[in-house]
C-alpha cells in the first residue's frame, strides 16, 4: 500500500514541478483566463480512461488542494460497453492515481457499432448527453473534459477543410439541452506532446481507443501500413507536415480563432442567424 501511495505522490509532484511549465502553468492559465471555475461550483470530471482525461483528473485534484477556491469535484467514468480488459485498466489506473471514480453503465457501443453514417459523431453526442444527465443527478453545474491545445487547432482545420466553415473548440460553453449546465476544457492550453511526455516519465499506460468502430476499421485495413482511424488523425499528420515549413503553424492556427476579422469575411453566423457582408457594405 505504501508503494502505491508513494507512486501517486510522484505522479502528482511531476505535474507541479517537472512539468510545471508545460502542464501546470498552462492549466492554471486556462482556468484563470476563461474563468472556468467559480466559488461553490460542483464539477464532474469526465474520464474516458485515456491520458488526457486522467491527467485532467489529477490537475483538478491538485487545484482543489492548493487553489484558493472551494468547489465540489466528482469523477465520472461512462462505460459505453468496454471490453472487460479496458474496463479493468481504467479501474487500475484510477486506484493507482487515487482518483475516486464513479462508473456508470451504458450500451452506447451496441447502439452505434452497426451505424454506417457518422458513427463517431453519434457516439460522441450520446456519450456527452449521458454524462450531462449523470452530472446533473450529482448536483453538478459543470462538466470538465480533457480536450487539449491540439484538439482545438485540429478542430479548426477539420471545420475549414471538411465542413466549409470556421469553427473552433471553445474553452467553455453553455449546454443547450441541459439548462444551467456548463462545459469546461481546463487543458485548453496544454499541448499533447507534454501530456505524452508526462505519461512516459511516470511509466503510465492508459486506454488508447476502445471504440468498436475503430477496431473494425483496423481489422478491415490490417494489410495496409497505416490505419487512418479518423479525420482528426489526418489533421495531426497534416499539422506535422506544415510544422516542417513553419514552426509557428500551431500557434498561428490557434491565434486565428481569436483574431477573426469580420471586415474581411464574406459572412458569419451569430445567434443562429446568418449574416452577409453586403448587409453593411
């Protein structure tokens, strides 16, 4: 037992000390800059079992211990139909890192596994709704997700290249289906490479992707050298290539979402209403 406790303390210390510049400071900066946490909040941290959500859980524990505000903290794991081995890995990591998780059962994988059109989109929407509902039952007014800096810039590129629009992944937003509930993304400024480094430093093994749809694609493409499981992976590879040309490419993509020049836009959408530049021409 003592060994486990010592390991957990080392994991926590690495966030605050060894990765202070790469993880802790960006985490705190996002909380402060976007006013993500307020006194008296009751926050549900949603844990998928991957590196991002597990790191988020530890960061939220640490800010509650060492921060200036008092707020409630819950750790929700939604089991959408994981293989027993994947479920066991989540439980073992939660025990190792002293994260008191509450596991909620669902059959979402069974519902979406045979869907041909946009199964990932449907799965994400169903999982989000499930988490909101359970967070509300716990009396929470916010849910925290482990999306990071790379997720935000990949979303910008996907929306432009595949959606024909300019969208970003917002650091926080109000729920449209659950009044009074808010979503926050405290790792918004943390880069994925820092999270990977933290994981390797602490010799941690997290869930990669337990999605049945992705596993099916991998089986179908087993003879190919690489498996492109999603458009997001495609964006990662595109950004990596662009970085070879311009090392500031990620920073510039991120900044573009905060520097939208409406004077040089053909149109925009505000409160669900579409506007054209000719309206004020």
